[in-house]
C-alpha cells in the first residue's frame, strides 16, 4: 500500500483543516517545502499536496510554495485544489507535478476528464471524489452535488481513469478512522485504484485499509500530531512480501537475475534489466524498482535522477526460476531515449 504524507497549503503555509472547514485551521509550518523535505527524509516516496486557497478560488494560488517543494524533493508529488482548466494541468505538469487531481470539474463537466486523459495520459490524471453522505462535494467542499460517488467513479473509469482519491469529508481531520467500508465498496464496484483520504489516525487504521486491498492512503494530521511514525509505517506497509528468497532464484554466472518490466495497467513491455541481491532486497523494502548496472558495476534506483520511478505492483517468477517479471506503475517514460518503452524498434517482420 502506497503512503502519501499530506501537505495542505493555505496562505503559503502548511496547515490542516477539520472536516474541510476553512475557519478551523491549524498551522504546522510556515514553509511547506521544509515539511516536504522532512517527510521525504522520513521515508516518503510520494507526497500529496493540496492548494486549499486554489480549491476555493478555482485557480492555483500557492504556486510559489509548490515550486519550492518541487525544488527541495525528488519524489513524485500529486496535487489537487483549483485545477479546472487544461492550461492549469499543462502548467503544473511542466513545473514537475507528477499527477493532477481534478475534483469539481469532474462533476460539473465529466467529458473534460476524458479529454485530459487522452492528452496527458492516465498516469497523470487523478480524480478526487470528496463525498458527504455518499454525495460528491465540490468547490472546496463548500457545496454538495446530487451526484453519488459510485456513479462518478464508474463514469471516470470509462474514460480511462486509474486512480481515485476518495475523501469522506465527515472524517477529514477528525482522527476518527477512515471510512474503510465505503472505500472498499467503491474499489470493488469500480475496479479502480482507491487512495483513501480522511480520518487516518493510527497504524491500526492503515492495517484495516491494507487488509481490504486499498491501494493507497493519505495521512495528514496523524503524522503532524505524531500518532503515526512515518518510518515505521513505510517499513510495515510499503515493503513487498517476498514469496521466495534470493537464494531460491537461479542467477546467471555473474550472480545476476534478469528482470522483464511490464506496465501493470496496459501490459506493455517497458524494459529489461538486471538485479543483484542488494537491488532485489531494496526493491522489496521500498516498493520501487532497483537494478544493477553491468556497465557501471553499481546499483541504481530507477528514476533517481529522471523522476521516472517504477512502483512495483507485483513480482512474478518464471517456471525455471531464472527470470523475474516486474509489473509496475511507470512514472513518465521507461527508456533513456525518451520513449515510453525501450522496445520501439522492429528487428524483423
């Protein structure tokens, strides 16, 4: 399960709201970039940013704070709040944001999401479904629509959307536990990757989400109030469960294991590389693909310099135990040439 430390920005500061109420604010840092760096140093491999002022204004307001965060950290960030135009999406992606979260516009003009997915790709566009009593709220949670959350999710899936950030507003900032049943029900009904948001207060809450197969969890107030230790949570919930040990794998004469890498969603073959024992263990520990470079004679983390990380969904072993298949969520492109896949040249017809 992927963990997303939350950084909510209001007036250029890092804050938390209670139940989405803009007059119930607690300031945790006067410089959001400092919090971003802190969470990454604590083991965060993703960050969840919210432009609270932007959610009300319908446009980016805290862009300077966002720029500073992107300069300070190398991990991917997803951003929501006031993103309501194609130009805003393009600008944020150009800045270095990895995913844009669209909420209000998805309700008011669903076809807009279809066009964004077609232009920017499903890995870049996330839909934020913020619900109160099962109905989707819009405009910074100030208004509740007549659209049921499940209906919106199903329609978004038909447009190619893969990820939903689902927030139960009544639990946000309350430390009362997430709506596990509601999040699970949406995941089962739609087959989408659900990122749970709102109410996570303890390791037990994260465990409950993981047991129900929820793909991700946004954690805010519980981290800031030190109810959850991020390093401990990363070790416990982001580490992959090894079905077989390194010793059980049949390596080549150099002690390396070939790895075929495939996109988890569309099954496109992306690349082929090698692992040594340390790369295998670090991949299991972090949930991000690590490899061994035969030419450089050293280990490397995919995306460390480019930002094109590969997040592991599943690892498979072939019948002879001498090749691994990694199914991943690819951020950006896989090939150093700028192509999505390394396999873009025909060798024969």
